[in-house]
């Protein structure tokens, strides 16, 4: 039985890649597509994705889009999150959420939804970042206490949130291993007379330039040596393939909030 997938944010960079990826999957089909871009409404989602007409028009009616789906994949923007969560709750539809830069209230709406629906929320759906996160946890355990730890991320010039959700997730993983509170120890960018570096901080540096798809480095700088663990995405297809894998996985799962480790069977 083929899975009916709805995409929210279908007119965006990730939305168009998701439409293409769904078309290539014999076990899934695009049943509905939502977006709010005025110039996108009524356009065929397949034509927008550059793969030819699919007969699925971009709609602003989120409730109708969700009602048609076995699973929703949302890679829109934070302002959509509360409405998407409400529509998924109304239609008991599982959700695969990729949007980053959520404010507290939007994250709370996702957590509340996960009390009733199965939800996968990952800042990065690539397999490589899931692996990098595990390697970073190992490195933090081994050398984190005696290292200065910096997280450097680079993305395309169009990205509107910083640091990236992936960088923040990597920072959370390091902080947890070291028994630190990221909210207290994070330093975002540096300028002016900063004084000597506090060894308990975790630094974040952000690059926004060109068409960089998504690059993350976690640096453990010690005395006489440093370790750098890096992931570089070369195509958005890695995120879309991971998100569609999550969409197949989440159907039938009990209510809860999951991430890519659960989808890949790596959660301990
Ligand atoms: N988790 C992951 O693996 C990845 C996450 N992302 C995240 O996905 C999000 C989208 O990234 P891009 O596609 O590059 O952005 P984009 O700006 O190209 O696309 C976002 C789309 O959402 C639409 N949108 C905005 N508000 C909406 C609403 N209320 N209802 C429906 N559609 C709405 C916009 O019109 C736009 O077409 C960002 O938060 C980004 O950080 C991006 C790549 C990978
Ligand atoms: O906006 C993007 O493009 C990406 N955003 C995600 C993030 O904020 O971590 C994931 C990926 O790096 C691409």
C-alpha cells in the first residue's frame, strides 16, 4: 500500500526537493502540498520542483492538506508550526518536522502534539549528522573536559536562522556529556575586547555565504593538538531522503517525540 505524503512548505528549497524525492519512491506518493507564498498558490507542485506536472496544486488550506495525508512532512518556517501541529492533532496525522529556529511556544506546540501523535523532529535528517552527533558525544567524553570546544557552521546566504538547528543540537549533545547547561555556557560569535576564553564555554560561529548546503565542524582544541569533526552536505537530497525514511517509519508508531536516532534504530 503506497503512503500518501503531504508536504508543507512545498514551494521552498526543501519542499521542492521533497516533492522530487517522493516521486522517486515507489512506496509513496504526493497527495497534497501546502505553501503560503502568494506567487506559488495554484501552481503544480511537480512543475515547481522541475519534475513535470503531478496534478497536485499548491494550496494555502493547511487543514485540507493534512486531512488528505497518511503523514505530513513540514519543512516550512517556524510561523507555520503551531497551525501544522493543530491540523495534525485534528486529523490524528503523524508529523515529520524539519523546520528549525522554533521559538519556545512553537516547540511547546510540537511537544504537546507528541502527547497524542507520533512526531519525528530533527534539525538535520542526514544520516551523516546522526553519525557525527554520536562521534561528537564520544569525543566530548574522551577529551571534552580538557578542551576548548567551538562549533562552526556554514550555510547558504538565504538561511534566516542562526546558529543552525544542527549546530545547536550538536552543542546540546556536547553540553550534556560534560554536565553543562548550554543556555548558560554558549557564546554566540565574538567581537570587541572579549578577555581570555572561559574554558567552560561552548562557542558558536556562523557563516552565511553563497550556496553552501550545510557544513558543521565541532572543534576540540587542547594543548599541542586539536580534533575537528566535520560533516559537509553537498545536496539537499540527503535531508529529503532522510525525512521520507522518517515518514515511512513514523506511521504506526505510538504517540511520542522521536528523532533520527530512533528512525535509524540507533537510540540506546
Ligand atoms: N531538518 C533538516 O534536515 C533540514 C531543515 N531545514 C529547515 O527547513 C526549513 C525550510 O528551509 P528552506 O526550504 O531552505 O526554506 P525556504 O524559505 O526555501 O522554504 C520555506 C517554505 O515554507 C513556506 N511557508 C512559510 N510559512 C508557511 C506557512 N505558514 N504554511 C505553509 N508554508 C509556509 C514558504 O513560503 C517557503 O516556500 C528551515 O527552517 C530550515 O532550517 C532545511 C534543510 C534540512
Ligand atoms: O537551512 C538549511 O538549509 C539547513 N538547516 C538545517 C539547520 O538549521 O540545521 C539543517 C541543514 O544544515 C540545512
